[in-house]
C-alpha cells in the first residue's frame, strides 16, 4: 500500500502548531516578568511572539483559555524540578516528599505568575484556576504527573492509593502556595507530618 501523502503534512502541521504554542508560552512568560498580569493583553502576546492576534485567538479562543494553557505549561516546569528532587532522595520516601514540596513552594512563590495569583486585585482569572472548578484540569494534570513520578521512582507501589495520595499532595501544595502560612520549609514539614502514616505504609510496601 502506498503511503498516504497527507500524513507528512499532518505531522508537520502538528509540529508547527506545537512549536507556535511553545513560543507563545515563552513570550507570555517574558511579559509576566515585565508587566502586571492585568496589563497583559492578547495583542501584546501576539506582538511579542510575532504572530497575528487572530492566529492567537484561533489557537486559544480567548484570554482565559490562554491563561489556563499557560498555567499548565508553567506547572510542568515546576514538576520537572519536583521530579529531580524526588529522585535525589529515592532512599527515603518522606525525605523525598519534604524536599520536593519545599523546592516547589520556594520556586513557585518567587514566580511573577504566582505573585499575581496571591495579589489582592487584577488576577481574578488566575485565581479561578485554583479556587474554582476551572482548576480541575490543573489539579488532575499535576496529580497524574506526581503519581507517575512516584511510581517510576518506587516501582511496585499500589497505583490506586498513590494516585489518591498524589492528588492530595497537589491540593495541599496549592493551598500552601496561594495562602502561605509560613516558609516553604515549614509548609513542607507540616504536610509531611500530616501524611506520615501514609508515608510509613508506602515505605513498608517499598521494602
């Protein structure tokens, strides 16, 4: 059977689209460091990236959807750091969680996006991504990624309980991030202390 001549162009189209999305997120990231969140418009993002505003609207629909996609993209960067912290402490489940949470909270709190998130005004669309049902995709994506990190690091642990555990950790991390009650170290220590019975069970299962 001869190859479908449409397939290469389809692959190229998908690759081009993905490259454009990455460029949009990088451009938006630059603007987040330069401007208040409420000051960033679709036109400014399009200008920074070098695409038309219509192209941006065609891809993301509106500013809220762009915000949601950007937050998911940014969270992947934080989770890459979490994965490295976990793997550095693969010999101690509790220490791995402590280190990963402390690193995440420290990095995220310094990010302009998060500073906008916890500000008193001008970032209602961002706050909706962690305080309403609009935030479920973020929580689900981060929870799935954390569960994957744990199961890859400690094969043999029960997938179901780990998925529930990861979802809980993500929700606690977001809560401590958006309503900080102490230093990243204090927050991470509190979470580890609360979850210590489950950590002990997982540690016993690992051994």
